[in-house]
């Protein structure tokens, strides 16, 4: 396991991966959120953790593996951001800012790598039931479970299937950005919650 917030850990991953041969696909999937405080009450440690994990982690890993992806002759970088990279909602500024930053980093690569044999896809999922909410609420299972109450959220396998589809496209096809949400979620975190 690699700690994307630690450069030595990322360097070790890059050395290990480069010993295995060509690198064709990088999936930047590390990320997360902490807290739901309004900006006036922002926890700076939470913000720092979110920036280090979401933005700087994506930068570290992408930078480390980019030469191998280019050398492969058919590289693909998939960055899993969030609908929070495209929208805003109250009390989520730390996560939203980090995901906007991660998305901007990924989208900037599109121009910088133009003419190189690397495709780039950003996948921006909405409500996906994972340990994400447990981290956001510091292990408080009741608060984490309440996030998905009354809706049928996406699951990790849904996102994985989309990543597999993206990777199966021919080298000249670039699926630039994919937004996916559960049927029960509309933009700006509006939900159709069904009573129990």
C-alpha cells in the first residue's frame, strides 16, 4: 500500500512499478473528506489532510508514473474526483476546494500532454457508499450511515465498471469527463430520500 501523502512512499511505488515493465494505466483513486464545518469554523488540519490526499497525492503519483505512461505508447490516466469538483454545497468547502483542485490538476494535463500517447479521463461520481463517510465523520457510524439513508447510492463496483469501460476503449478514443450519480441524486446534493 502506498501513502500518497508521503513522497518516499510514492517513490518506492514508482521504483517497484517501473521494475515490472510498461505502465499503461494509472487510476488516481486516493482521496477523502473530513468534517462538514462551515468556512467560518473550518478545521485547518482537516483542510490540510484533504489537500495533501486529494490534490498533492494525485500530483505526486501522476508525476512519478507519467514517464512510464508516456513510454508505454498507450497510457491512460483516470482520476476519480467527485461531483464536488464541479458543484458546491453548504458546509463542504474543504472537500469541494480539494476536489476542484484535483480536477483542475487533471484537466490541465489534457493540454500539457497533447500529442503524447496518453489519454486522460476524469470520473466524477456522486453518492458512493464506501468508507468515505466513516472517515468524514471520524468513525461515527451513525452519522456515516445517515448520508445514505433513504437512497440507493452507487457502490464501488459501479465506479470500477466505468473505469474498466474507459480502459477498454481504443487508443484514439478519450472519454474526457464522466459524471455519474445514483438515480436518487440531483445536482447540488439534492436527494430523493424515501422514508423507512
